[in-house]
C-alpha cells in the first residue's frame, strides 16, 4: 500500500486523528502537532503572565528512523535490563516495535498558522511516524502499525500499553481503514501475545520512562481473517500493577495480501 500513503494523507492533515501521547491522559486531538502547539503556547503564556523564572522549552522531538531490536532479546530471554520506553514526544514511537514501515509520498501542506520558530519540524516528524507503533494504540481505527522488514514480517513484534494486560484484549488486525486496503495488505494470522512488566519507571518532563522488562506470561492465538475486532485472553497474571499493563504482539504467520507484502495491526486496546 506504499503508494497509497500520499493519497490517504492527501485528505488533509486534520483528517488524521491520533491521541496526544505527550500527556498521560485521554485527550483526543486531530494530530500530535496541533495538540503540542496548543500546549506550548499555553505554557509560554502562563510563564509570561505569571512572571515565572522557569525557562520553557520549544519542541524537541525527532523523526522516526529505526526500530528496536532489543525487543527480540526480551522475548528470547524473558527479561532485559534497560530498554527505556516512554510515551513522550514525536519520534519516541520508533522504540515500541522491532520495525515499522517508513512513510512515503508527499507530506500534507502545513497549516497557515504553523509556527516554525516554536514548533520546528513537528509535523514532518509526525509524518515520518505514520506507521510506527503508537498508531496501534491511538484509539483510531483508521491508523495502523506496519512492520517494516522485507517480506511478511514473521517474527516482528509490537509493544502496546494497555490498562490491564490480565483483562480481555481487543485486537483490530490488518489495515482497517477500508475493506480494499484490508485485503490488499497482509493480516496477522497466528500471533503470540506476551504480557510484560517494567520493573522500573521514572518520571520526567515528558512523562514516565519505563525500563527493566520481564515477561509475565504468553499465549499463542489464531486470528480470523475478518476486518473486525477480535478478543483474546492471556493466562491469569497480575497485569494491573503500577509497572504492568503492557503486551507485546509477535507475528507468527499471516493471511497474504492480494497486492502488498506488508503486515498491519490497526488497534489494540482493553
């Protein structure tokens, strides 16, 4: 579906709704860019009116460039020290999957009120993360994570933050945005779902950073070839503690797409 990317985004930047993962809340917004822009402007205004001596920082994000091979080490060994993950600014999504499909096509035009001095390349960075991991848990079925390796992506894995990994997990496999793109691209068939916990979490200006991971349990599932929600349930474990609520989905086999060899997952939630 690579040549479709420009067409999809050509509907307008405002047509792409993702959750603002900069904050640990459920604020729905049109894209990362306008939410971050609004936040920064309120921050600057508050500092100005309040006469604060604090120094506000402008956008410090970065584009999505690579995946995270350490996830494979975690799955192989059952634990790993380090491997910091955070739900922070644009670009952090690259670390939540072993790979992702790089964005192709033309980026949408910038809004007329885009402030380059304040916002930098936030919109371009967001575009580079078009199929990165955060798209699979942004509460938007029209976006998706796509693995980015040659072939169907067998063995590629995605990390997802949930409310509680011990509760039923809803998965929307494939590219759910349309029935045509669902069939044209690969859909996960057999998957292994791992419940994992971060043994450490540290608060920073951009939110919590999770590290020192441990696999709690796992189970293999076979998904139906349907463009619809499907529910899986992991074996009993404590997935609701302060450092829990994470799952990793590993692709074991796929339903082959009629046109493209990219495997996608549109949404994971509970």
